[in-house]
């Protein structure tokens, strides 16, 4: 049996309908690459061995960065582990594989506070997309969480937003699918807004219909929003960033102003504080240096 045929059957049997749409796209992309580079590889030790697998990975490494190579390897290796269990293979062809890849391009991880202020000043808050960008910067919501907000999720008396669902924006336009669960249980949370944002939200939801995404505007795709955001970045003369960078910027501002890791973790909907510490390690090191100075002064006194 060909590797490509086995992978396709395995995907349709074990992954279709059981993983998120974006995850299944990774499996489909892996299948396309197997069909391209290993079209005649067979499900036996002669047709698929460590040399063959390493050649496959090395060839991909000439095209893609390390993170992409890792994703492809995980998808294919999960399939091969089942093939080992089914005794179609007697050895793991991915054993000891070396995952290379092109160096990832340098990206802006977060905006400085003055850059964020200039970006916000350039937004037209009468437009749904710009209002959505503003709320993302002020709350640190994930993109799908932002699109999933409806009128019922905003509490005007308390000035809070409750995150309890996401918009499946990758399927929204094609088959009408709307709301799906959050990324994990920790993502279900209530976020307090600053007074200015709460006032803007009260006005925004005043005429909003129930159960309709507040910021849906006909372009509910990540790249569409990122294009609009980059346009504002150029106008404001700040580094061009993505919606996800706004999330990192929000967390960075909070940590830089002394908010505890536990509070930032809960606000961002991280599964645990370890995730928060890993993402914002660079800022925590800076804060540690400041804490050491405070410690020195306190002990000297």
C-alpha cells in the first residue's frame, strides 16, 4: 500500500470531524507534500525507512522554517505510529530524525506603549473592523474570541466582557457555521474593561442585534483583518503587526505596569501560568532586574 493512500485513509478515519478545522488543514497539507515528494513510497520497511524519511524532511527544510517542518513531522509521525501498531511497519522510520528548516523571519513581537497609542489614534471607531481592533488591543482577546462576541457578552453595568465561545471564521462564510467552543476551559473568562473602552462598548451595543457577532463586517478572515491593521500601522508610522501581536502587546503592557503573572494569565485565558511565563520571558527578566535593585535598596536600608 502506498504511504499517501494509507495517510489519506488514516486521516479520514481518525481525524476528520474529530480535530479542529485548522488542524485538519495541516494534515491535508502534509498529504499534499507526501504525494509530491514521496508518491511511490510504500508501507513497508523497504519503501519507507529512516533514509527516506530524513530525505523528505531535508527537502522540506529547503522551503520552510523549523516550526512548519515540526508541524508536518508531527502530522505524519502520528500516522506512522498507528502503522507500527498495525504491523505494516516493523521499525519507526522517523526514529532519530533531525528537523531542520530555514531560519524564521524576524517579527515584531509587540508594540511599545507609544506605538500602540499612535495606532489607536488612527482608528475610525465608527467602523466595525476598527472598533474590533481597538477592543482586541484593550482586552488581549484571541481573534476568534473577538469575532465571537455578541451583545449578550457585554455587561454594561459592570463594564465587563464575558468570553464563552468563538466564531468559526474559517467556515462562517461557506456553510453558515457560527459559534464554536473556546480553545480550552481556561479560555472561558470575564474581562474587566477600562472606563473609556466600557463607554465605547455601551454605545456600540446599543443598536446591535442579539446573537449576531458584534464586529462581523463581511471580512471575517484573519488575513483580511491583518491587512486593515497593517494599513493603520503604516498610517501611524509604527511597525506593521498582526492581530495576534495586539494580544501580545496587551499582555506586555500589563506586565510592564506590574500586574501579576497570575492575573495576566487569567485575563488572556492561558491554560496555566507556565504558558504566560514562556511568552513573556523577555519582560519578566527585565522586571527581575528591577526587583533586584529594589531588593538591594531594601536590604541596605
